[in-house]
């Protein structure tokens, strides 16, 4: 442990750079105030040396220790547990370069977040249709961490829409009930606050059956700036994977007879054979499609790919209407990442586009119609 007398000016600077939080990787504990002890204005952090202030201390050096003893680049703000961890319990596990990297990552993150202005503040909307799906959305820490650098949370509370129901999705009334619940909660928790100018932009984190995700998207529409995030299985995160390869989209257009049932196959997460659609709508069906090379669950890793998907979809909506006329209905067969399902709904223009009938895949039963979107 340190024996140096660090000047108050340097201590204050370090507390500011660390935002009063432990700089140990993964901790981030706030070290100002203790509500349990009733000391809301207390400070409970320690200033730790990366290179010890004496050559006999942790990571000490005969020459460098005295030179770095009061150098802020060599100091870290720590909670009591992690101060003891790096200086007493497991010194060998924390060489100088590891601690330097921790300090740099923490302070750069604080600088990024505090550089954001009010125009980047977004309210967080969490949407889940079951308790299990809401469990995946529980960690607000992971959700908030996925927002920078483009957005930051407007408040620490999230807006939660949850559609738990004892009715199973194979019962006839399931989709009507869930749709009605979604509309009511959205009206009360989101739309009214938008109309009152409380909410100016949204960051959306959603896990639910595809028809409900698409319907959520139609409710969001283009009434305000919205950023939709994607949950990944490997690695388990909501952060965009910016350096992953882009998606090679494949667009399928139809050029046959106009007066036939219209199907729109949206298959990015898995392959959907056209025969599965024909078994529902008949052999004489017009199949339009957006698919991809190598479809899989974690395919939507880049925000740019989501924007490209929306561009392709808007163009297909226009092409389908031009080919089949204004009286047609589009039967949508979605097998999509959650973010793309939400954006499918957002891409539809209520006053210009054709009605949609959303199908859902039932194990052992194939695709079945669920929700119709016409307004």
C-alpha cells in the first residue's frame, strides 16, 4: 500500500478523470456516498499506484518508483476490495501493463460519455413478451454500455413493455390479446410522453416473437429518431460488432401474373424453402424475398447492415405495390434478427404501403397467420 503524500490537486484531478468510480476492469463502483451508512457526502475510494512508490512495493522499481510516485499517469482510483486485490492478494496477476490498460480504458470511456451533449440523450425502451425474454433484458448496465458513442441514457430508469400472458401462442386469441396489450402499453408509456415532449429519441432493446416485434416497429414508425439494438448470443452483448464482415443480401423479385397471392420472405436468420410458403398460400403465389448468404441467428452484427436491410425493404414495398396494385395484401414470412424485425415494422409507411399479414412459424405446424397491419 502507498505511503506517498499525494497533493490534493492531483487527487482531485484523478477523482475527476475516473468520475468517482473504481477503475478496476468490470467494477466501476461509485465511490462517493454510502446511503446504507448514511454518509451521502463521503468518499470511499483509494488512490493506488501502478508502479509502487517504493522499490519494495508492488511493481516497484528502484529508479522509476520515486519518479512516478505523484505522477497522475501512474495513479488509479480503486474501491477497497480491488485496491487490496492488486497490491496484496494477487500482485503477480496484475503487472504494470495490465493496470495501465485498465486505467486507459476506464478514463477514455468516461471522457466519451461526458463529451456527449443533450442532443444525444435517448430514453431506453425495453420490450419483451415473456418473463424469460425480460430476464435477458434485465441488465441495464449491459444495455447502457451498448449505447455510446452515438447515444447515452436520458435517465437511469428504462421504459419497460412486457406482455406476459397465461394464454399460449397456439390458442386462437393469443395474438389479438398480445397485440391489444402492446398498443395500450405503448400508448401509455411511450406515445403520451412523446406528445408531451418528454421523450425526444429512443434506443430500443427488444426480444419477442417476430409478429410482435414487427408490430412494435409499426408503432414506433418515424415519429422520432429511433436506434434499434441487437442482442447477440456469442459474444453475449448488445454492442454492435463493427469489424465483422458485412451481410451479402440477396433480393428476389417476382415478374409473373399480378392477380395472385403475394408473399414476402424475409429470411436472414435461417433458410426458408419456398415450398413452406406454397403450402400455406398455394402453388400460384408471387414470392418476393430478402435473404442472405450464410443465414444464422447472429448475422446482424453491424448497424450499417441494418440500414441497408431497411433500404432493400423500402424498395421492395414500392415494387410490390407497383406490380400487384393497391388492392393487394402482402403476406410476410419473417425469420429475422430481432432488430431487423422491429425495423421491418418501422419501414412501412401507413398511408402509402399495402397491408401486411404477419406469419409465425409453429413447430410441427408450419407458418400460420397472426397479426394484420393495415392502419
